[in-house]
C-alpha cells in the first residue's frame, strides 16, 4: 500500500511515504502496550485532560498550516478545511472538559448497591477515512484517550501528511510515547494487528466491504469492534416542496465537502409531477438555473501544501 499526497486538482503526486516494516510495527504495538499498562491507564483524569487540551491548543495555534494539509490532500476548500480544524480542536477540548463526569461511577437506583464503572481496556486500533482527515481522528482520540486507552491509527493512504500532523499534536503536548501512534501499515499488516492479542479493540469508519472484513477478523478473536459504514441517503422532493429551497438543499447535500460525506444526498428522488421544475427551476439566486449548470459553478480547490516537516509516525 502506497501512502502518498496526490494533488486532487491535478492528479500529480507531491509526496510519497513508505510502509512501516513488520519489525517497526511490532515495536510500535509493544510501546503502546507498555505505555497503557505502565503509565496512561493509571494517570488521573486531570493529567490526561491536560495533555489532550494541549493538543487542542497546538491545533488551534497552527490552524492555517493544518488546514493547508487538508486542502492539499483531501481537496476541500480552504475555508471548509479551517472549519474542520476548529471543530476537531473543539472535540478534543470537549472530552477533556467532560471526561471526569462521564467516567464517574453511576449508581443504579433500581438496584441498590449496584454501580456502573467505566474502565479502559487497552490498545485500540483505529482505521479511519480521508473525507474528514482530522475530525475522524479527533472523535476517536478524544474519548479513547480520556478514558485511559491508547491508540494506534491507520489513516487513509491519501492523507499521510494529515496523519503525521495530527500525531505530532500529542508529542508536542507532552504525551508519552505510545499514547497516540500513527502507522503507515498495509492491509495485510492491519489484518494481523486485529488478531494481535496486544490489541484490545478496533474501530473503523469506511465502506461496508471494509467493515465486514474488520468485523470478521475482530469476531474471530472475540474483540470489541465499533464500525461506521457507508450509507445511501436520499433527498426526496415532493409536489408541495419549495423548489428554490429544494434546489439549494440538493446542491449543498450532494456537493458539501466535495461530495464526500457519509450523510450526503447520494440520491435525489423527485416526484414526476415536478421533475421538470426541479431540473429547470427559475432560481434567481443562481446565474444558471439548471442543476447541472449550478453545480458546475461550485468552486473547487487547487491549493498547494506546506511540508509536514519532521513529523514522525
């Protein structure tokens, strides 16, 4: 598997990154396991929160740089990339701020004396997609790290600089080695990782095919697995709809984030009575009223990227 930065506007390869060796991958897992058993799980929640907040602060402080990585690799407009950076930092802060309450023992009123306690389980393997290169990582890292687990992340092969940059946040925040580890691993290596007894659980966001493969191997090893898989969301336009509003919603729902969103409008279903009106609506807000013409006017990104520097996996 080749990890590389490909300019979405030109198709040109800007940078390539080699796969991790089997020996280095084994060492990364061992460092993560040792960090979990000997350090991270035993730290007070407040200490974990300090590091996660510092990672969020570093992300905000370098927002322009981090947004450029997203635009260069994923292809979204720079303003949308900047919004993702801000959202990802907010997610990290949210779990740092609320984890102590979330993790507090909960008494069960209907069962006097019974208490629900939340405990970490170990090294979690995360397999994440490219459409939201930081958001997908932040929503895993925030809760898992605050709960006392540690992470090994296999990001999508077309966002390697985003993957390295996000991992760098935790090193800069003072996290011990093994708390958050990015690996440029192959599919075969990931399969073996899922079955490795040092891996306690796995989470994947991706296609149904990927989810089925991960679930099969996780199930074989009786490991906890969380999967968010692809959908086919329809936008349905009925005869009483405001067609101007429907057109704007259809364009946003299909084109937001360059069309790469799990909840985007994969299909637009229009009742036959208004089909021609939906396609050729007299929409003053658009210079060209037809859906294809309006879609063609949506700007695309062609920004360049800064180097990811000396960030390491």
